[in-house]
C-alpha cells in the first residue's frame, strides 16, 4: 500500500466521523470539496463585473480615483449567503478559504482575457495590531489565490496601514473617508513605480478604503491601477 493511498484511506475515515461542513449551508462536504459545497459556490450571486468595464462598481470609484478595471467576484447583500461566507473567512480562522476563492476567481479572469493585464497584486493591509489578533489578512489570502492563477506576485509589504482605524460599519460615506484618508503609506515606491497594480480588498461598500489606498499607490507612480474584491454592494 502506497503512502498516498494510505493517506487517502485515513482521510476518508476521519471525514466519516469528523466531517467538514460547508461554510454557507452547513451541510457535510463530500470528497473533493473544500470549505464550501459545489451547490453553494454555484448559487452565490456573482457580479460578473469583469465582463463589463463600466459596471456600477467602476462608476462608483472612477469619479474619485483613476482606475482601469474595477471588479468584484460576488454581489454583497446584507444578511445574504455572501455575508455568511465572508464572516467565516474573516472571523472563523479560515485563511485557506480565501485562497480557494482567489483561485476560483483567478480562473474566471484568466478565461475572460485578463492574462498578463497586471504586474503586481497588492492587498489592502490590516494594521499590525489587528493582524496579530486575527493571525492573517483575508484580503491578502484572496490575493495569494489570484496570484497563483494569474502567475504574478502578491506582496503585502509595499503598502502599510499606519493607523488603527475604527470599524466602518455604521459610519456615513463622509465619515468613512475621514476615517481612512491618510492611514495608508507606500513603503517602497520603487517597487510600485511603473507597475500595473491590482489592489485587493474583501468587502466594498462606499469604497472609501480603496480610494485612500489607491491614492497612495498613484502617488507612488504606479503605471495603472485596477481593483478587485471578493464582494461589493450594488
């Protein structure tokens, strides 16, 4: 019996008594499924913004920020399936789930003409205190998955959050902007200059955080700025 075959048998045995459950519907996952079942990943509402350059997300940001592409994997509705899925990613210690979502979306982008469109992926950073508390940055994990498929680097050290900001959840659009307008800093401008940057976030509502981070990258002379997130409100 080979080690690989023995490991498969052991994995099947463990799964029988300690099954993994879908983060969306909470049903047991079957062999070949990770974190989310096939039905749920297909049922989650996709935005398909990568198929329409002048989509609502692009329109929301383009008047405030010089952007080439603005894309979102899913549509975000408060209380919906996507919110439950992202809650698991963000608060249930599932960084690998973010990478899986990144790989899935990366393949969608590759299949729709986005190969060689970007030079570097830069995730929205967490403040070091929040990163220490959580143990990972969910936006970075999504970016790593994208990077694996798009075959470009994902680097988290070029953009830092210098100030720990309060939660944006209950703030107005103006207050959100004031909360983040000067908290991002590019640490290595030479690594950003002349590059086609894909800036990554998890959930976008008003876009204030992306606007502030994007302005920092533009000031560092990136050649082009594009944006992708896991989910965005309509």
